[in-house]
């Protein structure tokens, strides 16, 4: 499973979820999940960039000089970010495009996208890289949408703009603000950790967080070492 195509695709959903396990992309996670629609929109945009950049980088990594690989990867990512920005501007609802705002161009420096390019796409073939990008993007989208649903419901009793509790007339401001976002994300992370530990105990095992996917094992900042 670990080295299978299916494993490459689904690992981003739960085991190596960018938000809930790797704690990457925290800035858009906290800033854009005040409602479910914004979270889903940001996730979809990031997924498009992940798939496209992973595909291209897997094709050019073999003949890209190692000392300039990071600038080259950033140019590739920036090209796809420009495409998704123009598509959103042309076809997305104006309210969604305005809400995403500066965070669309900032996908260029999103550590999820650049991290997958360096850690996976540059070392694997085209098909596996596309699966990795799709899986990580979908996992990112699921996490942002989930957080957005929770925050929107706690704030106004609605989800995706649909009022689930008609009698809820006064918004509760804390879930929609930055402190509320930190609290809600922290609670979700705690629940996920609790679930993982309980699952490991039931199997008679000791829960160990995923290894080899933290900063100690990433050399993206050490351009001259490779």
C-alpha cells in the first residue's frame, strides 16, 4: 500500500493531511475558513495548482540544475497560480473571488505546493506525482471545508450560506474571528489525535505520528547541499 498508486493518492486525505497532520498552509486555513464556501474555493484552487505543478516538475526535474531547482519550481508554480487566478476572476462568483483575494497569488509560496514539488514530484514519475498532488489537494480541500462548516455553523447556524437553524438571528462573532479559528482548529487536531491513539490501542499498538515528513527531513532550504 505504501508504494502503490492508491496509497500515493489517499495518504493526503488522513494519514498525511496537509492541515491536520503536517500543519502546512496554516495562514489560508485560518484566514479563509470563516465559511464553508471560501474554504472549498481555496482548496479547489490549491488542488489545481498542486496537480499542474507536480506534473510539470516531475517532467523537468531530471534535467533541471540542482542549484536553481527552487527558482525553477517557483516559476512553474507561479504559472499555474496565474492560470487559476484568471479562471476564478472570469468564472467564479464575484463574492468568492473577492473573499479569496490576495491568498490566491500567495499560493505561489504556499509550503504545501512547494513542499510536494521538492519532496515528491522531483523524485517520482509523472503519474505518481499527479496522484500525490490530487490527493494532497483533496485532503487540503476537505480540511478547509470541514473547518469552514464548523466555523460558519457556530457563527450563524448555517452551512454554505444555507440557514440550518432559522431561529438563529444573532451571529456569534468568536468563531468567525481569528481567535475562534485557532480554537476550532486546535479542537479538531486534538480530536484527530485522540481518534488515532484510540485506534492504535484497539489494535494493540503504540501510536507513532508519521515519520520523515517534518522539517528535520526536508532539505528545501539547503540549496547548496544537493
